[in-house]
C-alpha cells in the first residue's frame, strides 16, 4: 500500500486531473465508498488511522495463527459482485467464497442441537424434530420475511434518507408490515416452541439490536441468508479486504495507513479536506467519513454550531451492545466442532435485558464460536485450530470496569467452552488475545465501545439515523454502520451505494464547480 502522494489543488484541474475525494476510514464502508467514487472518476485517497485496512474486519496474527477480528459471515455476495463489476471485473477472479453447509449449529443450554441450513426441506425437518406443529408457521414466517426483504432491503436500503418526505412515504408499507413489532414478537406470532423462537430471532444481534426491541423489518435477514447463503472467504476476511484495497489501487486510488484524521478542513460551510494528527493537511473536493458518525460529529468539527447533531442529541442516542471477543489457538484440532456454532445460555429475554437495559455483566452467557480452521486449516499451524469466541456484553454507559473484569470474564468464557464443546481446552490453548468494549472505543473510535453503532431501533433507523448526506456541511458525506442502512457487512457496503444518489460523477462535479 502507498503511504504518501502528491495531492492536486482543490479546484484547479490540469489536463487529465480529476476532482479529489478523501475517505476517512478503511472499514468495509470506506473501502466500498472509495471503489464507487473511483468508478465515478474521482481521484481517491483513503486515510486510515490503524496500521491495516478493514476496520472491524481487521486480522490479528499471533504465534503462527491468523484471527479474523470481526466479521466471519458473508451473506450477500451480490453487494461485492456489484463493486467488482463497476470496475469491469469479476469478484470470483479475486476472491473465493465458500458456501457453508450447514450455516451453523445452535446448541441450547440443555444440550439440544439445532442445525440451520439453506436446504428448505432439511430446515423444515429440523423444525419438525423440535416441534411438529411449528412447521406450517415456519413457512408463513419465511413468506413474511421475503416481503420484508423485498421492501426493506431491495427498495429502501440503498436510497438516501436525509429528506423527511422519503421517510413519510414509507409509512403506509411500514404499517402494513407492522414494523412496530419487534423481531421476537414477529417470530413468536408464527412459532410456538421457545427454543425455535430463539433460533429464529437472534439474528438482529448480528447487527447490534436486541430482538425484543428492534423492528421486525430486520427479520429480512432470515430471507437474505436462506436465499443467498452464508459464505466464508477463503484465507479469512482479510483476503476480501485486501482484494478491495487492490481494486482501489487498480483504479489509481491510494490507501494511507497510520493516518489519523483530527478534524475536517472547512471553508464557507464546505468540507475542503482533512487535517491529520501531526498537522498535515490533505485538501480535497469532497470528504466521505466512514468513522462512526456520532464520534465524527462530536470530534471532527470543533468550534462549529451543529445543525442537527447537538451534544444533547448525541447524548440521547441508544447505542448497540458491545462484545468481548477472545481469540485463541489450540495445539490440537477439535474435529467435531463446526465452522460456526451458537451456544445459548439458560436465559434469553432477561439475559438480553441485562445487556441492553440494566448494563450488567451476568454470570451466564450466550456465545458465538468461530472455528475457521474447520474449512481453512491454513489459518493455523499443522494439527492446530484457530478460534474466536464472542460474547455480547453491555457497552460502556454502565459501570463495568473492564480493566478488572476482562480476565475473570475470559476465564468464565473458557470454562463454559471447556464444559460444553471444547473439552480439555485449558491444556490445549497455546495463544490468546482478548478484545473488550474498551478496545472498541480506543481502537475504532466507537462511542461507548458499542460494536455496531446506534442500536437499529425503529426511531434510530432510516431518517432518524445519521444521514449519508450531511446536513452540517456541504461536500461532506457519511457511510458505515452508524449511518443508513446500518450495521453488518452487506449494509455498510450498501451505505456506500447510497452515495451514488447524492454525489455526481466527477465530470459533472468539475463542470459545476469551475
Ligand atoms: C466481532 C464482530 C463480528 C461481526 N461479525 C459479522 C459477520 O459475521 N457478518 C457481518 O455481516 N457483519 C458482522 N459484524 C458487523 C460488521 O463487521 C460491521 O458492521 C462492519 O464491518 C462495520 O464496517 P464500517 O465500515 O461501518 O466500520 P469499521 O469497520 O469500524 O471501519 C471504520 C474505520 O474508520 C477508521 N477510523 C475511525 N476514525 C478515524 C479517524 N479519525 N481517522 C482515520 N480513520 C478513522 C477506523 O479505524 C476503521 O478502520 C461483526 C462485527 C463485530 C465487531
């Protein structure tokens, strides 16, 4: 990756020069935005404060093991295929996606195991094994989820919501689809068995939302997964990030790492570039921020009177939960453990209340266990396994002291794994690393260490979420999990697609701004 470049002056274009776009942050949102801007003819520079691209999709390497830090599941490959086709290329030439079958196995606290797959008949048989009377309801639920996908994802995800009328126009359909219902209550209308209700409603946690409070529109994920599959990127998520970086560089764009943006440069109410820590200024014609929007509004515009994002408004936002993620390598392979496993604890609703409402750290826990070496042994030394285990926990608005709680919590997670699916774990761990809410805050500039931005409640979605076209400054745009349409890799990549509606082609921009 290139670490320095010469920047064109802001509005003077020589022959062959192009308007310059700076993208703050090289998460999936920023990388997707850079590719789209490059395809629109802009000269693009991505500035990333970390030592590597990927943001939450970073990779940690330790003692011969490679650990995907965050996303492990790619659910909507078409979002990436579209980026590649904008560059006249094919995703399959650069990235190998491996479909997972089954998607994951869910282990309930009493030891019952539910296998989740794309095969509709197998799924119905599995539902019937748990509760024969719920098979019909499952079909009806999937029918509903298809409609939610067709409206929520196909019609609304990639359009800008800075105009209140856009929001108002959605109201009749939102009423029709009873978007006021929660994810859980929508599932519960069709499914009676409590274990199946858990297995079919926990998905909103993938995007930071409590299934008991976020809108059932997010049940579209059930349709998305079953229609487009659950995929693993060969080589780990870092391989996809690197392929996006390569795509940007093939367009003539640049990625600057270890480049921490301290503030926006502003002239006449327009964003005209960024200032890095250390004082370097990078002038540009437009600025797109992939940093958390609430953090950006709180930090990058010092001394300005905000139009919408006042301190009061910022402090009223309800943040998603955070996570403790433990990455570890073992000196043996656990062959009977799947690539993706969910381990439910004894409680569901009250456990989620502890996390989202009471902000307390419970003794019991639900876990997601990732064993990529089930599919891709290259991520660990021969005969070894690489794992990560993730536990949803409260973000930092509570009073949990992670400096003292991290190690006892790590031990509890390890014990739970040892007692359930990884016997003998404590003797076989050879390397480990932990990430707590404090790391989300300090490494990723995530307010209160929230892992997924603002919680995707009804009144924090679409128009209510930070807009992709900023109302605070001209030529300033936002992408990523904290903006519309929200968190999760398909959504953040789609947030960059929204820019197509609000940023003109570079030629038009240049013609309008001579
Ligand atoms: C543990 C975990 C597991 C997940 N699993 C999945 C999954 O399996 N599938 C899925 O679809 N989603 C998953 N998600 C959600 C998904 O990873 C995120 O929603 C998505 O990656 C967020 O991308 P982003 O571009 O919005 O933000 P980020 O990835 O956070 O990128 C923002 C970037 O901006 C940079 N930045 C911030 N401030 C500055 C600054 N001042 N100057 C320069 N750069 C700056 C940051 O360093 C960062 O690189 C998971 C999330 C986590 C945390």
